[in-house]
């Protein structure tokens, strides 16, 4: 698995891979399979899939920010893609409510 750490670990729904966010924000995948005797899980080498805008903080347990598809080929990632433009503010002076 990881020697550098990671957070937000998730299993692929069919159990064939383990995903996590590396400390540099990359989404990582680790192939897994049961040993021949069926008693232990054997893990392959982690592979970087893509860089996310999810930057983990070690030691803080926050909600999951991504979800793999059933086959592990697509991901839904909760992240900000760009800074929003500031919204204008309208100030109304000397406002008087109308009678109903």
C-alpha cells in the first residue's frame, strides 16, 4: 500500500481495488485480491490515477470527497474547480414597507 500516507480510503464496490487520496492530492488505486488460501488480502503497487483538488489533512476525519463507480473506471469528486465571482450587494436606503 502507501508508504507516504493517505486519507479517505474507499474500496471499489467489487473489492478489486482500494482507492485513497495521497498527501499531495493525487487519487491513488491499489489492486487487491484474496490470497490462494482466502485468509488474507494481497495488495499490488499503488498507481496514481489523477490529481484532484482534494488536499487532505492528516489526523482529521472529514467526510469522503469522492466516490468510485461500480467498476472503478469513473469517479465523482467533490471539489472546487474555480473561484466563484463575488456576488453584487444591493443596499436599499429609506425603504418603507407598503401596507397590505
